[in-house]
């Protein structure tokens, strides 16, 4: 896979992650602890297959 396609997949994964975190933060009164764990798991899985998240979001407390 060339670098352009890899970057495109990474952008999609990062975008979906940001949207999911946005929805969670909007609908809950406090950010659940598991959100940070989920972000880390997604980061590890992406890194294992050679994709690096464009930005690692830090959800508000």
C-alpha cells in the first residue's frame, strides 16, 4: 500500500474516532473513564498495522 492510501485510511480512522468522542462528550454529563482506554486501544491497533493516528485526542474530564 502506498503512503497516500495509508494516509487516507488514517484520516478516516482519526475522523471516526473524533466524531465518536464528540458524541460521547455531548450526551454524557461526565466523560467515562473507558473513553481514554478506548483511544489508547485504537492507537495501539492502528500502530500495529502501520497506521499512526493524526492526532491523539484527550477527552475533557
